[in-house]
């Protein structure tokens, strides 16, 4: 059939092709749409390496989008995955089992750890560090995040949601929790042998360029909540700056350590990457467009905007290519480090780019932000520990009071029963005495 059409077009001319006029009108638009889609899908990762025997801690893997695509590829390559989730329920258990069987990798595990809860993070990391010898760790892939609806002007303002520690939920999930997690995990990272390629990957968003930096109040506890976008973009920006300081502190601490074999370690085997996967059709985008409304999700997102979103945005699998590039590329290995300093990499479109914000070159500001954040988290942890102790005391007090009340009630009931029995016995004796008389 195609040969007949081509032959007739060559012999009789293009007008002999059926529906040629319609094709001639539609073809430019179809070619243009195809070119736009090819551009918007982004670059593809061309690197791949064997991950058998390697151990990774992963967050944000159960999204059924970018996170799921990343862990599926890692599991196919043989990696041992410890996936952190907010809840371990029937759904997450089934999801984990499906991942194991679909990738033929049974070294996939789920651990309960809410990244927005500082206490749960400390419990998990403490259990991880409480091992002798230290557990193997080849990397940490942080894909978790929270994006709240930005609100609609005049119609509805954004509503503030708080974590268990009282922080704004975006600041707690995107910044405070991840900062606390990686800061506590430093002993495990530094304990890895110098020939082990350890990679820390943090997923950011291009909205970080609109963020602000609060040095004096890094957790934004005293900032008025009038814009969800401001909290989201600032949390991403502050986390990126903190990773710059974390890279320097890890290298400095490792270089100051004295190894048993006398070999001077450089710390260049640990690399940190900030990955910008691009604009995707993710849960976050759906929440922002729908403003948290199911009706707006169905009408605005699914019916009105979806054709344009499909054309100009990526799928979760296409966004995952940037994370896989940061995980697989040999460019980040210590043998390719220049000037003996392993700096934080900014990855976008499967290539390394420069940071836009000038704050990424200010080491003094990054150090102050890191120290102030660490101190603020420490004070908040102490405050919440005192609150938990007070709550436990009140719970135990109410339990003891309820137990004492129940015991007193049972004693009074038993006394009343014994009195009634004694009265019945005395009445019976009186009746027998009357009968004998």
C-alpha cells in the first residue's frame, strides 16, 4: 500500500494521493507539535552501571511517577534499596512486593520514616548508625517533597499546614527534615572506604530561583504565612545552599581523619548532586493547578489544560532520566575530580550546569545558614522532647487514676455484695429460729 501511494505520487503527481489537501493543511501543525514534544521530553540518560551489592537509601519512591521510575531502574540493575515512607500500610506493602517481582530483585525493603518528623528521622538514623562494623551505604537519593496549593487571589488564600513539630509542612519536608537526615547520617558517610563511590542526590525545582534566604530564622517559624509559593521556593533554595556547606564539611572532616594504613584520604569519593528534573505532570503540578479541589482537577487539569500540559511538560519517566544520569555518570567519580576539590554538581537535562543564584558562591553565607539551621533544629527537638515527656506523664497519670477508680469501684461492689450476703444469712437464721419455736 505505501509503495502504491508513492508510485502514484511520482507518476501522476501529488494530487493523486487520497486526502492530499487535508494532509497538506494538517501536516505543518503535526510536525510542529511533534517538534515541540521532542524538545519538551528532555534529554535521555545514556549511562548505565552495575548496581549489584550496592546499598541506597531512597525517599519519595512511591509517587507512581518519577520516584517509582527511578527505583524500578535501580532495582533492575541489582541495587539493594531501603525505601523510606510516611506510613507502612497494606498499599505500600503491595507496592513493594510488586516492585520486587517485576524487577526480580528481592533486596527491596520499606522502612517507616516521615521526613517531616524530626523525631522519626532521629530514630531511623540512630538505628542505622547503631551497627558494628558500620553498614555499607553507596548513596542517598532524596526525591521526597511537598507542594501545597498556592491559592487563588481574592477567591481563596492558601491555608497553612503544620508538621508534628509545628513547622510549616513545606519547610519541614523540603528543608528541615532532609537537612536533619543528612546531618545525622554524616558518620555513616564518612565511615565508607575511600574506594567506594558514594553519591548523594537531591531533587530540587526551578522555582528555587524565586526563593528567599532567612539566616536568622532558617526554619521560618516566625514568618507570616501569606504565600505557599514563597515557603516552597525558599525551602528548596536553602536546602541547596546547605548541601554546598555539607560537601565541604564532609571533605574537611575526612581529610582530618587519621587512617590506620597511613593513606591520606581526600573525601572526593563522596559527591553531592542537586538535580532539576524539569516541569513534569506530577502530583505537585496537579495540586497547584487544581488548588486542592477535585472539581478543578477534573475540569481545569484533565479537560482544559491537559492537551497543552502533555505537549509542553514531561512525564515522570522522562524526569527520572536526570536522576539516573546523576547516579550513573562516570563524570562524578573521584578519578575525574579536578583541582582536588569535589564540588556540588547542578544537573539539568542530563548535563552539568552552573548555579544561577549568586548565593551558591557565598561560602560565608552557606556556613551561617548551616550552623543556624542545626542550632534551630536542636532547640526544636528539645522542645518537642519536653512536650512528649509531659504528654506521657499526663497519660500515665490518667491511667493510674482510672485504674485506682476502677479498683475502688470493684472494692465497693465486693463490700456491698458481702454485706448483702451477711444480711441474707442473718435473715435465714432468724427464720429457722422462728420455725423451731
